[in-house]
């Protein structure tokens, strides 16, 4: 019975994460009519920030607050620097512009993960 409860709660929490990511994608699409391909990379970066804060301080709520603030700042910067200048451009340009930072973030995360395995 405990395994059933554990798996049920795990499924609910995984579903909540998927729903939050989907909601973020829909909100960005409805507000700007641009698909933000950097959304997953932005989620990953804020997760790494939260993980680093939680492991160094031991406080979940501090990690949550710092990751929330970092995500807000990072999202605002991406919107102002990458998306806002090309909103009136042809449809393909605003859609593909966030791809480069997403690739950079993914590469840096892979590098960090490989470096941690060596230590």
C-alpha cells in the first residue's frame, strides 16, 4: 500500500510540473504569439539555481525564493533583449531567436554535469 501511495504522489507531482511548463508555454504564446524554444533551458537553469541554493544552505524555501526571482529576472531579460526587438519581424525570426541561448544553456549544463562527475 505504501508503494501505491508513493507512486501516486510521485505521479501527481510529475504531472504538476508538466502542467506548469505547459501553462508557461501557453501564456507566452498568448501574450506574444511567439513560441519560446528557450523555455526548457530557462526551466533547467532555475532548477540548477534552486538545487545549488538548497544544497549549500539546506533551506528549501530560500532555494525556492531565489529560483523564482532568478527565473523572473532571466525571463524578463530574454523577453526584452531577444523577443521584443523582433516582434514585428517576419514570423520565423522571433521564433528562432531564443534557440541560441537555449543551446548555450544546455551546453553549459552538460559541461557542469560532466565536471561534477569528475570531482
